[in-house]
């Protein structure tokens, strides 16, 4: 997900996306622990997407206060 895509979404969509990313991160960690993970780069990508969504949510909350 690109930052511009995240900024164009509503807060509800971002919260939903964050939930989906968290579930995916859990599943990836589980696969890694059991030795079934094939695409190890996806772990890093999901972690960064989570950070990106959280950053955009915080920015939207800050701009809503102002």
C-alpha cells in the first residue's frame, strides 16, 4: 500500500485495513514459527504497511482536532 492510497481512504476503511493487516501478520508469524513461510519478505512489507496505516490514522486524528 502506498501512502497516497492510505490518505485517500476514510478512517473506517483504514481501521478495517489495519485489522486485516494485523491478522495477516499473525498468520505470517505462525507460518514462520512452524517453518511453512515461503515469502519471508512479506513479513517486512506487512509490518511497514501497519506502520503506514497507523501514521495516516494519527495524522487524520491530528488534522481533525485542528
